[in-house]
C-alpha cells in the first residue's frame, strides 16, 4: 500500500502563519483595550473587575478560547458611567446585558457586530443614540432600550430591518419620535413589539398585517388613522392601542382568535362594535371607554372584564337599537363611520337632534342631509330601508362608486342631490317626478372601473347595453381619462416651475448677509423639523460659535436660528444691567434692536441645565413653533452656541403677574385693580383654552402660575414658560409622566399618580383665580397651618358664604356690583379646583364665564388684529428686524395668529357633573 503524498506546503506558509498570529494578537489586544477603557468608565467598578486580573475572569464577562469577549452581563449592578465608543470592535460579542443600571451619555454604535444576538440597554439614563448605532446586526434576536426617558428625541432605528432574526423589540419610554417604519414584513420572527409611551405619530404600518407579532404595545402617544392592520395579525395575543388618536371603526377580528387582552380606550373610534370581537374565544379583558362607538351596547361573555363607558351607544343596556338608528348607522358604515357624525349620533332616537336628520310628526326620517362634509366612501344601498325618506343630500363630498338602484324603490322620495362628488356608473331608472342632481361628477355616466378587469370588461352599470358598446365606451373613457391626467400633470409641472422661479427671485433680492463680527458670509443651515410636537434640536442644529458662520434659516412658524454675535450685540454682550430675571436653568436678558424693538433672551448653559433643562429647551421650541396666539408669549428664535442654548422671545415690559400681585410695593407698582385682575384671568383662560383644544396639536402646560404669566404695556397677559408642556391629543386622555410643576398648583391626582390630563391646568388656573381674588400666594409658610394652603382655606370660605367678602384682597375694596362679580369668579375658582378631575370644567367654560365680566377688548388698529397682537414693531419677523438693523433685508415672515370670536351674553350655567357644594351661593 502506497503512502499518500504529503500535502504541498505553500512557499509563503511561514508568512501566512505569522500574519494569522498577528491578526489574532491584534484583535485580542483590541478586546483588552476596550475592556480596560470600560473598567475606567464604570463607577463603582463591578466585583472582580481590576487591572490585575484577566478581563476574561471578570464577573459577568465570558470569552472564547482566543480570549475574545463573547458576552458582558452586568444587569442590575447599580453602575454609573458612560459606555466606551469602541464597543463595536468586540467583533465576537454575542450578548450585551446592561439593563437596570444608571449608565448615561451616548449609546455608542454597535454597527457591524454580526454575532450579536442580545442587546439589553433598558432602564438606564442614556441621553442620546449614535447615528446608525444598530446597523448590520444581522444575528440580533432581542433588542431592548425601554425606559430611557432622558434620551434626546430620536427616530425608530429603521436599520433594524437587516436584523431578520429579531424576535423582541422593547422600546417603550425611549423618547422615540416620528412614524413607525414600515419594515415588519422583513422581520418574520418578530413576536414582541413594545413601543408604548413614546412620541410616535402617523398610522400603524401596513406591514404589520400578516406579521407574527403576538404582543403589540403602542399605547399613550400620538398615533392616528385606522386600526385595520390588526385584523390581519392572526398571531396576536395582547394588543395595547389605548390613549392615541385612532379613528374609524373596529375591524373584523375573526382571525385574531388568540387575543386575550385588547386595550382600545381613549381613542376616537366610531361605528359598531363588531360581533367578531365579542365572540373571540380567548378574550379576557377589553377596554373601549372614552371613544365614540355607536350602535347596541356590546354583550360580552361573563368571563370578559370589560369597560365601555363614555361612548355613544344607543342604549345603556344590551339589546337592539331603534330600527331607524340601526339603518342610519348601516348607511354611514360605507362612509367609514365618520367622526363628525359619531359625536352627535348617539342615543336611541334618530329624530332627537341628530345632525343632518329631519323627521316628520310621526318620528319618521324624511330628510338626510350629509352635504359638504368631506366624507369619503360610497353611497349605501341601505338608504332604501328608510321607507319614509323624501330628500337625500350627499353633495360636495368625495364619494365614489355608483348611485345604488335600490334608491329607486323608495315610495316617497322626491329629491336626490349627489352633485360634486366622484361618482361613476349610469343613472338608475327613477320614476318620473323625482329630481336627481348629478352635476360635478366628471366621470358620471361611464362604467365604473372594476378592479382586476381586463380590456373590454363590463362595469357594474345600472342599465344594459351590448358588449361592443361597452368596449367602445370603455375605450373612449380611457382616452378621456388619459387626456385629463396628462393635462393635469402638465399644469402641475408648469405651476411648480413658476413657483420655483418666483422663490428664486424672492430670495435672490435679499443678497448675502454679513456676519457683523467676523465679516464672513452667513451660511444657510438646515431647517429643523418638528416631530410630534417636539424638536430634536441637539441632534439637528449645528453648534454656532463665534468662529462659525451661521444664518437665519426659517423655522416652522417663522422662528429662526440666530447667531450668537447678533444676540451679544443686542444685549450689550449680556450686560448685568440688562438682566430681567434668573431662573432654574439660566438668566433672561433684555435686548434692544437699532429701531427700538425690544426682545427677551433666555440664556442657558447645557452643563448647568442637565438633561431636564435640555428637554425643556427642546420642549419650548417644539411647542411654540406649533402655536401662535395673542395670549401666548411668542418665541422668535433660538441659538445653539457650544454648550449654550438661547431662546429669544417677544419682550413683555411689565414683568409677571406675581410681581404685581404679591410684590407690588417692592417694585413700586400700583396694586392691580379688579378690572385688571379679571381681564388677566380671561387672557390666561383664552391662551390655555387654545393650547388645550384650538391649536393644531393639543398641549398640557403643567406649570401655570403667576410667575409664568407675563404682562405687556397694556397690562394684557400672555402665558409663558413652555418647558414642561406635554402633548395631549384631543386634550382629554391621561398621560403618565414624571412629576413636574410647582407645589401649590399641582392637582391632587397628578401629585399622587403622575397622570396628567388638561384638567391639571384647569386646577392650576383655579388656584390663580384664588390668588387674584385674595392677593395671597398658593402656599404661604408665614401663615398658620390651617391657612397656609390657599385652596383648602379658600374652599372652606366658599362653603361659608358670609366669609367671602373678608377673604378679598384688602386693596380692592369692592362696591356691591364688583363684589357680585368677585363672587361669580370665586365660584368658578371652586369648580376649577374640585378634587375629582371630571368635576372640573374645561377651559372653554372658564372663558365663557369670564368673557361677559370683561369689557370686550379690541386692538387699536385692524392691522394689529391681523398680526396676532404682537405690536407694530413685530409685524415683521425677528430676522427681518435684525437684518434691517444691519441695513439688509430678511427672508422670514411670522405666521399671523388666529383670532376666535365669542358671543357675549349671559353667564353660562354650571356644567353638569360639577361639584355641587357651591350651588346655593348668593353674593347679594
């Protein structure tokens, strides 16, 4: 037997061997450097971690045979410090578990760690995330970053789309903003998706449909749109969609048989609760309260714990609705159960003030008027079941499809108006004498498009015709549609080109602005994009130092980034003589432009501010770029200069209400008259009402108090300091948050649970009313214990009606007429500070009570009304004023405030549900 020949040895084998040994030594050395640096960063160091012992023997650290680190397990070790930026050089790392510690600073990049399967960073104090930190984690199975509330707002890491083995994503309470990316069809193993308590907006991604997700938590944020996606998630077990802004109906959940917990409360869902939900075999818990659900009260099995309060069900007990109610709800199901109707179509009598419904003396529906509502959908054949119907108005909507032929069977029908929609199909054969209006439907009379139909396919028309005629009609319709689309595209392109040319000329005429100190050209910076009410300022704004060029990029709402050089000039280099006040996070300076326009500049250092201060800086910008109102202090601009953060406001020359109310003698002010006090109260109420319910996004202020109410030369008030503001979509549902605000103004439920609604602002407003009436502070430690807490003392006085006059501020000395008004305001203050939030009124009620007590105020000129009440000097934006001062022109304009008129009349009655302890008050 022959001996096999020896394998040929490459001539460069010794070199390759040395190279391999060199690589192994280098990578091992890299791991040693990383672990040594990590040890240096940790306080206190974990047990057994010291430089005299090999890192592979440290507690919680595992290595392979080549001394490469494969796992680091330090959870719940009470560690503080920052992670090293080079953790992604631990290329053999498979597991990193750092949860339940106190790590701070930036979450470093883990990009390229292709062996990493577990990444647990939850429950720490991280403040930011490195860009692309999770790119290329192809083996990742568990990702947890929940409960890092100090993170600067950041978007969901869409790079996780490459982590196709992901089974769990835990990212609740992680300051995530923006939309949920549509990536879940690329994550076939994902079973847990937990994104609660972030600032997400937009709709549920379509790719969730058909996914393997079993636990879906997206509650308590700003998500909106339909929840249709969950109907196709047949692996679901637990669904938390509560406390969002979801609309539309609850979809058919027949395929979701594993669901045991369904949380849908505190949304804006409408329509009928589907039988498929009631009959889910494993359902144990469901919440539906605080929606606008309609139809019959759902009758769930006894094993199901259910809450259905505060909806629009037709009855308070189970059972069928009135036939006309059922028919009308069936009719609007083809419109998607519009929210506009859901708010009014409640109860079991369609003839009892239902919007758009008129009835005859026999309580039979004879008119349905849903015109000009912007509804989408189709015309329901169910209208034919309203046998007494005489008139049907559906004009001015976005309806598609055909006019149902079933309408021709209505015996008393006289008129149908479907003008100005997008209907197709032929007109059904109505009997003579019926007026049918169809103008403004460009494609009406043509066959409707049948999805999936090939050339020459017939549409669903109401009348017959030969196949050949149909083909010819379809061809001609196709030609017409093609021509129309081509013309529209051409028009859009022409308008776009003209717009670009106009904008180019408009910007060109301003020329280049020179930096007043360096002489360098100001370079356009990126416009910061607000997300869900908050703005990622630290991550998106480039630092502006004295050596860096800057510009005035237009910010949403007219606000701009302003160079530090300009702010130094207008404040006389932040002179001590210009200090207006000092706060917890900085100093406020007065600034004056060349033309005399005054501004207020709040200067903060990020080191002194800490995470809380940075969050408030972001919040102020985020809120005040989304709201404009004459009774909210206007943010005019901001500046990021190294470690400094500066905010620029309109100047309020008369200081804050607290100075005029409690310190008027020290400041040499005249005491506030009652007329001034009640006017201030009305101004504040209007500003807060706007925040709660009239702005595009609803907000909760959380820190209403006299020092945050500023006064202009005319002694009109504006609410300020929006650093603690929280988003409150719809202004009604509760949000869990860390306790913030000022003792004495905190509502009881907020102080105890940390859960907020708009009613905590109402409570604080009630305290302010008491201060205006009494001239006393909310908390006064100089008073005896039984009188130190203003609310408790004042509410006792309200019960004893004879004591009211004795509690009024001595400087007021009211006559009988004024005293009667003070009594009315006192009663309002009592309702606003009711212990239970549901017993407090909305701010709109406070405006209605106070409005008739104040002479109607009108600006001296119509132009000031149109400019939102900011005054003559602020009719242009701050950058325009600054650039004009520099002998140049600006490019930004401010958004005018919206004015809201109210009918002046009698004092409204107390809303139902209020505490009745003051009902019998009689100040006469």
